[in-house]
C-alpha cells in the first residue's frame, strides 16, 4: 500500500489523478495521518518550483525568430499565389543547395564532356565494329529494390516530404511520374515498418510496395 | 490556451500570419524557457533553444495534430534540442556530487519529511533540484512545474510509466538527502531527528 501511495502522491499533488486514485489517496491519508508530512513536503516542492519560475519576458527570443522569418522567403506559404507543385519545389530545393560559384565551371566541364563524347561517337560510327551488337545488349544497371511507391497529397510541403524520408531512412529513387508516383528505396529488412509509417503520415495519399522501378520510355 | 485555440492559431500561421505566430509564441515561451533553463542552467542557450523550437512551429505548423497538449508536444521538440546541445558537453560534475553525498546518508531517516516540510527552505529546494541528475530534474520539473500527468511525462521522456515512477522515487530520495545535508551543515536541525 505504501508503494502505491508513493507512486500516486506526486500526481495527487499536481492534480492529475483520476477520481478513483484520488479517492484512494484520500483514504490512505485518513488512515495514515503521519503521511500528511509527505504530502506537505511535495506541496512545498511544487510551490517552490512554481514560485521560482524565471522572471523573463514572454517575448524572450522573439526578436531573433521574427528576424529569421523576415529574412526567409516563403513563396509556398503565400496565400494568394498558386502554390508550385512538389516537383518544382524539390527542384528549387536541390538548386538551392548547389553552390552557385560552382555552376559556371560545372557547365564548362559538362560541355567539354559532350564535345569529347561527340568526337568518339563520330569516330566509332565511321568504323566497322564487331562488338557493337554485344554492347547493345549489355544489361543496364538496375536499381536494387524493393521500393515504396508513394503518392503525396496535393498540399504536401517539400519540407514535410524530406522529413518523412529522413524518418524512414529512405532514399528517393524516382518520380514524380505522370500520376504523381514517387519511388523511395528502402532496405528489405525495414520496408514493412517504413510502409506503415508512410501510410500513417498525414501528407500521404497512398503507398504500395513495388520491387522494381517502372520501365523508362 | 487550450488545444482548440492553438489549432486555430496554427491554421493562421499556415497562412503566414505573423500576428498569430506572435500570439502563440508569447503564450508558450515562458514555460518553455523555464523548462530549458532548468535543464541547461544557461540563460543565453535557453533563449536560443526557445527561439529555435518555436521557429519550427512557424516552419511546419501542421506537424501538430492535437493528439497531445500543445505544451507537451512543444517540450518534446525543445527536449531534442537540449539533448543535441548536451552531446557536445561533458557531464556536469555537480550531479556526481549529489550522488556522492546521497550515499553517505541514511536513505530514509525518521522525521525527514517533517523537517523538510516545516523548514520551508525554498532556496535549499532550488539548490538541490538543480543538483539532481538531468533525467530526475526533468521529471520533477514536468510533474511539479508543468503539472503533467504520468502518461504525458512518460511520453516526453520517452520511457515507460513505471520508469517515471522510479525516477520520481529516486529524485525524492536524493532531494530529501540533499536538504538534510544542508540543514545539518547549517545546524538548523540534527540529522534524522524529528523537530
């Protein structure tokens, strides 16, 4: 009985016990008047902690947050403008994490690769090549499955999608397709738990397991 | 502020209503600050974490779905940030100190509660609460400052309800021993004897 009293007493003091437990503690206190000291001790503790609350303005830290809010641009939160699609928002996100100074050298590098490849292809086309048929049938690299095919709700926000991917430790393997299908790669051992978590998410319309990505046109 | 009011404000925040965000911020910032400060004892860092926590609400107001009290949910976010902060810090030597002298004292000396209740030493209570191990201190704060029910404390601390009860029991023992020690040092009452 004493053990139960000890367990219930803190919640008796902070008034969160249900009626039954509260009545039980009341009865115990009547039967054990010495326990009133324990009750008083907890009440003193509670009063002290309430009284010792730090004297701080309700606006503590607010200026910092408002400065961050003003500094950020939130096109997807603008009430009037039509919100961009998920694909556009993800493209914007990936563009935003690309270091801008690298863009020009990267573009130059990409152009150089295209030029070199063009020369090689032209060279090959002018020569008979017995192995070309074999090369044409070389198996393509296939992403190892399984995958979750996920359809997000129209109002799903990019930040929430990213958060969900992090939670399930999934990696984006493809999408969105014409029907808004996204493909998320998950290790076999975790796919059931991940599917359950995705299904329970408020930003998801549907989820299904698939073992391969759809064929590319 | 109850959950229905909170959800209304969150709906406006979703529409980028800064006034609604200010209102929500001011309604919860003090309690959040008290929680973080109790954990970190660093006012500047506490302010930073309060701001970060409520900024998350601005960024993703729809994450709160009303399944718990908003303050409980908010403390859960702040708690993660406190834990992140701790990962870069060494354990506080004060906590070991409490454990040390707790062992030197009788665990349940007669008359202890009477002494504590009658002495009304709020400064002593504050000092001893601050010296508790972080998990115990958090538990005491959630119960006696936030006024949370057992299930909510368990949810915030991510532990079974039985563990909450155990933490409260041990926290009480440590507090009692710490206060006894303080009284004995100051000669206000002999240890273990009812006043």
